[in-house]
C-alpha cells in the first residue's frame, strides 16, 4: 500500500511539473505571437506618429511594460520629432555616443549609470536599453523601464529585443526614405520652397491640429504687383530669377515652423502657427523688404510691392472647412486688395 501511495505522490508531482511546463510553453507561445504583432505594427507604420500610437502601445500592453520609449538620433536621421508624442523622444548624437560605449543592450537594477536624458520615469527599479543600429549607424534606442528591480537583471534574455530593434530600424529607415521622396515631390524646383501640392497637404495637417488640439494658424497668400512689367522690361529670364530668389530668401529668413511655398506664377504662400495681427503684418513687411532687396540685386528700378490676403483660423468646423475653403478666404482678400490698388491708380 505504501508503494502505491508513493507512486501516486510521484504521479501528482509529475503532473504538476508537466502542467507547469505546458503553462510556460503556452505563455511563451503567446509572447511569440505578441512579438509578431508588435513587429508587424512597426513595419507597417507609415510615419513616426503612427509608431507612437500603435506598436509602442502594443509593446507596453502585451509585455506588461511600465514604460516603453523610443529615442531617436535626430542628428543622424535629420528628422523633426514632435514634442506631443508620448513614447518617442528626440535626442542628440552626443548623448547616444556617450551612453553606448559598447553597442549592446544595457540591463541595470539601478539608475546610477543612467544618463539624465534616459531618466524619464519615476521609481525605476530596473531598465533595459538596446541600441538601434542600421548600416553600422546608431539611429536610436529602445528603452524598457520597470518598477521592479528584478525585471531586467543581468540574466534576462534580451535576444528578442535585439531582433525587435532590427525591425524598428528597418521601419524608421523606410519612414525616412518615404519622407525624403515625398519632400522631393513637394518642392518647387525653381525657387526651392514648397509647391502647390505641398500647400494642400500642409493645410490639411494644420486643420487636423487645430481640430484636435485647438492649435490656431494663419494662411497668407502673396502676389507680386505689376510682375508683368518685369518680364516686359527685363525679359522672362530675369523674371524667373526674381521669383527664384524671392522663394529662396523667404525660406532662409522665416522660422522653420513657418511653411513657405510657391502656389504658381508670382503667387507665394505662408502657413504659420502665428495668429497675432501685428506679427502677421510684420511678416508681410519682411517679405516686401526681401523683394526690394532682390529688385536692387537685379538692377530693377520698378517700385516693388506686394498684395496679400490672409485667413486666420482659430477654430475648425470639419464639415465646412478644408484646404480649399481656407485658400478661398485668403484669395478673396488678396483679390480685394489688388482691386483697391488698381482703383487708386
């Protein structure tokens, strides 16, 4: 009887052990499937904002991570990263190079060796920070933080993180390439500033920001007065030179947050987050000063002047307002100004 009891006990222990193994296998299978979901989400993302909203969120939820962050090397990538993102942070190359003495994942149970740029969560118990390297260039890092000291210890298997970082690197590289190709199709070859196609795209972006985050903006349409006289007196080559110089100097003079473009012919546009009337007038004055300077450079004695129309957008009604309606507002004001100038002559 005693032997039977011993056999039964051994069977129960074996059963528990097998159940534990099966549970572990099942858990690993779920994590493997979860990892595939995260990888696909990264590879299918079309922009940085989409990475912030989908794969980074999936990563936190599926693997129960207290904080997942993606730091991007803006010096290497030459990309603008919005400060409104929750999981993605811009960082200079110098900080990356200082931290990643060796290009390997770092696992720590203390923040003693953590640089301030990476210290983004209160109560860090442990962290795993892995470099993202493409073509031997360090373009970013994937940072995982936990409140528990034993979550990311030295015996933690980080192999799957290395593989994930490779996929993230491919995703970021694809996004950068798409942006470069898109930027090329949005550039006016003659003046080097944005073109008509870009105008509608940027207006759509500004409209969405205004609708979602109440971020006001203004659209200014600028037209040369009596441009035909330049072509008639100096020829079309000089006329083209004036337009090219105007677009180039506007782009160099104004802020990066201001979108400068050429609508077509002698019409240019500015899309700016600025809505103060005095500051908008100052922008117009600056544009007129630039034009006067160009006239002197090409030895034009014609008096330089501009007509303009502006649309200041503080709120958006998505049912009525779109890029075309905003353009129409500015164009109507521009037409009115040109008409008043013609009447006075």
